[in-house]
C-alpha cells in the first residue's frame, strides 16, 4: 500500500490541473509534491505529466498510468469497506449519481430507512450529465448512477434496467390531470417545467416534437421541479421521469400524474449504470440492493 498516497497525489494533480493547485488542496508544499511525482516518474521510466506553461497535463503514458492509479484507489476503498463490513462496523460512503431528468423525491424515504439501519454509512446524491457519466464512474467519484437512456462505452455497463413512462405532473383542477394518457400535441402552449435541455428526456421530446412539426417551449427548465410546482400562482405542469410512480412522495401534494402517450415518444428505459471492472463496496452494494428492490416493487405494482 506504500504507493497508494502517490496514486492519490496523481489524481489530485489531474483534478486541479497543476501541481501548485493540487498542493494547496492537499495542504502540502508544491516542492514536496513535485519531488514525489519526479520519484514516481524515475521509478516508472516515463513522464507521467507534460509540464506546460500554465500547469500540467497527462502524457500519453501518463494516461495509462492514471487509469491504473484510479483502479488501485478504488480497489483499496473496496477492500477497506469490505473489511469494515465483515467486522460489523458497517461504515463507508456511497455516492449515487442521478440523471437530471429523473424526479428525486422517491429517494427520500429510501435514504431515511437506509440511514436508520446503517447510521455510520455516509450517503451522497449528485446529479450527473451524460458527458460526465463515464469519467465519474471510472474515477470512483460515484459508485453507480441512476440514468435515463445512458450512452454506454467500453468502461461502463448497465446492471439493472426497467421500462419507464414519461410523466406529466398537473394540478388536480387542471383539465389535463383528468386524462391518464396525454398526447404530445396537447403540450403546446402549456406552462411546462422541464428538465434541462441537455438531458436525454428532452432530447427525446425535442425529436418527437420535430417529427410532428410542432414546438414545445418550456416555461422553466430546472433539475428539481417540485419546489416550483408547490410555490406557484399559475398552473404549471411538470415533465419528468418517475422511477417509483406509485409512491406518494413522487407526486407533489395537489397534483396528479398522467402518462405521455408512448405512440408519440416511444419507449424508454431507466438504468443503473456501473463501471465494468469495479466491484461495489459493502456500503454501495447494500444501498444498490435496496434501490433495485424499490424499483422492482413499483415495476410490478
């Protein structure tokens, strides 16, 4: 394990973009950090970093070493988490990535129940964009991600999938809320709150709108729609993915859910995505187990 600290130094430099910036984040001197990297480069017989006028960048050989370093850091974290699990300590950290087009409310009760059972496990939820997904999984910044229609690569894979509908959240008094299925053309002219434009859900909606020669202009685009739906003086309608559609917490008070017609937008899948080579830590596997059980329960209901 004597090289583990050096691996972490390399990761810090890559993330900071410079030795000086990484040294500040690590609370060590730039000269000490530079000596450590120079010793590593001497041992390997390569230049891990190209020294530039405004910082550093990984060399071609350094790119290969960096992938190796990330794998070693992740392996060590898995091992320590598994040891703690065997010892009954049940500690560790789980970071769940989530696409910005997925309604997050369904996680609240799951997290509360999980923390009640494993109070020493630290949980974090962070939003992830499509272009960040692979890097964050490979680097270990997130343990796994809940994502709608992810683009796969040689480094990541799907280990859970279920078909999901696209939902509209409309006020109880709105005419739209009386329809269980809504056609796409009915959305024209409505005050829609949608996920950000770069999300996979909006890419699908834009494509379907173009095929029908129509335009949908959102009233507001944001990640979490619930606060805006609950604090408004006008009739706003949310457009989102509900992983657990039948769970009451997924639908704001005073609202009903209607499904966007599949004939207009096609089918879509909600997936849990993982890094291909990484085994989950004890903590991550426990939360993953409960998350899939929740999603399965609502898929069958």
